[in-house]
């Protein structure tokens, strides 16, 4: 029986990186038609939380950038 290495991380048929489905159907345009998401896989709420977290990081980065510019301005004398 051939072993198929699967690149989906949340497929119900995934077993240590190898597909364990009895039969696999592949479509060249859409990919694996046998793919079935795990019940424990992430949902859209997880993505929303990630977006909120990213916004917080971006705000912190902007504040740090402002502080760096302020320090540079105070060190320069004309």
C-alpha cells in the first residue's frame, strides 16, 4: 500500500504526517477531496483572537519606534 505524505495539519486522517484514509481522491485544481477537518481543529474565533493580538503588537512596535526617534532627536545637536 503506498504511503501519502499529507501537508494538511488538521486533517482527521492524518497519522504522523501520513494519510491514513482507506481511499484518497485528489483534484489537480482543488487538492485533496478526502480532506476532513478534525473536530478539535481551530475555528474562526481563533483567527479573530490572532488578529486582535497582532494589532496589539503593531501598536507596541509603533510606540517603540516613536521612542527611538525621540531619543535620536535629543542626542543630535545642531
